[in-house]
């Protein structure tokens, strides 16, 4: 028997055993937990991206309380 055939057979056996374990009654909470982590991670990523964009927009704005001439003089100095 070749080494490549043995590797493929072991990988297939591990895949089948892992799938069966996740579909068992004990494995279902793990599946639900992984799905919850994925959803929470996506939410955190989205909130961080929006916060980063908002901060970038606010820091790039001119100061609305200063007259236009004051802003031009500040840039010259």
C-alpha cells in the first residue's frame, strides 16, 4: 500500500468521525457555540469598521466654530 493512500484514508476517517461527533447530541452545543461566535465576531467587526469610518470622518472635518478666515490663517502658520 502506498503512503499517499494511507494519508488519504486517515484524513477521510478523521473527517467522518469529526462530522459524526458534531452531529451527535453532545456535539450540537458545540455547533451552536461556534455559530454564535461567528455571529458575535461579525458584529464586532462591523461595529469596529463603522467606528473607524466615523472617527476618520470626524477628524477630517473642519472646525465649524471657527470663521473661514481663521481656518486659513491657522493653516499658514
